[in-house]
C-alpha cells in the first residue's frame, strides 16, 4: 500500500514537471518534532524517526538519516523502493542533487520547510547545473495529513517559570538591543511568554510566531501558521 502511495504521489509530481521533490522532517518553524499536520515525510515513506529527508525522483527514491536510525529505517522502509542513505558514509542530499544526471532538471521543495542557508546552498547547486528550483506546495494542498492543531493555550505560573514575561522580555532586549525581535522557534515562544499548549505530542508548545517590540515594551503575537 505504501508503494502504491509513493507511485501515485510521484506520478502527480512528474506530470507537473518536477524531476526531484525533496521532503524534509522539519515544519515551517524548523522543529525537529513537528505536529502530525507536517509529517509528510513519515506519511509518504513510513519512516518514523525524528531525523530524515526523503527525495522522490525520476532516478529513484532515497531517504537520508543518521546512525541512530539505520536499523529502524531499514525495517520501516521494507516493502518500498526507497533506498537508505547513511549520512555518515553517503554524499549529502544536496551533493546528490548536484550529481543528478538529468539535464535542466526541476527541483521541487516547499520552501517554508527549509532554512535560508539550506535554500541558498541548493540554489548554488541549481545554478551550476542549470537546474530549476521551484517553490512548490502541491503536496501540502493535497490535504493528505491531519489539519493544523489548535489546542487551548494557558500561561504557566511564575513559580514554575522563574521569571515573568516582562522580565524575560527585558532580558532579551538587554542582550539584543533592537527595535523588534522576531521569534519563530516554538520553544523560544513558549519560554518567552510562559505559554503552553498541546499542539504537538510530548512537547507543550503552541504553533505560533511572535514579534517583540522593544521601544515601548509592548508586544504582539499571532498563533497558527
């Protein structure tokens, strides 16, 4: 069944002109442990480890992970045509893209799930190879995974946190003299605002972005992606 799913997804990608589609573990906050809504790599491959990157391509399917998960990956990938790539002994996935044999290949990614540094490295490879890098959210639009979570928010009492939000905000601007500070890491937001929720399993965070304004010590935040 998983192989049929992989074949179906690849068929739709290739019909849209994509030669390689890269699916990382991370969510738009670059979290290592994303909510179920963002677990596309796990849904497609069946690999449940916390570190891994999946590449679907016209030249085969590959999954990169580290030594913690080699045995697990071999077991969970069994029954599919996904080939395991061991990070400690294999070329990186970006190097693999750079050696892709197809001329003028189109590389698809959902850019919200990659850091700027990673995208810049991938852009350099694509420019050298005359590849096209396409920001493509087609897989997200398929609605294959559960909806975004929206659990109730609550404030953790100061006796558990050690400092109030105001004290933490003052500390941030003392160490980072700026007009504004943008927070994208879910753990940073939880710590700063003493805010908790259950949007991901085993990690009491809320899906959110936040902006701290330093000049008049007011703040604003937006929840959800």
